[in-house]
């Protein structure tokens, strides 16, 4: 029988899954294992569009609600922190917001 993960292990796995999904959505052949030990600004080497960011945010909120049993508001807040901590820079932020006005 598989051993159940502790809450802390689930959180650690969530970080791995969120970073991997971010790279996948952004279309980069990079994984968490490729960047986990880097001390530089690795997140500035790759970009994602603002639309890809929104897709990642949506996916991450659903994932966190399911995997960590978070409320919708808490999952949204955690994804904002994840974006701040590990998120890639946007390649089209200005264009996206200009098109919305």
C-alpha cells in the first residue's frame, strides 16, 4: 500500500507540479528539476504570454483546491504568491492590457 503524504510533502509536491505546469503551458522544455538548485534569476531566461499566465493561474487554483483542499480565495492567493516567487516574465503584458482598453 502506498504511504500517504504529509501536509508538508503535499505542499512540496504542489510547488513542483505548479512550476512544471507553468513551463508546459509556456511551451518550454524545462522542468522543476532543471531549475531547483539554481541561485540566479532563472525565471528571467524564459517568458510566457499574459494569456498563458492566466491559464496557469486558473489551472493552479483548481489544482490547489483539489490537492490541498484550499478554499477558492486561498487558492487564488497562493497562486498570486507562486507567480511572484516563480512566475516567468511576460512577453506581451503591455500589448495585452492595451488591447483590453
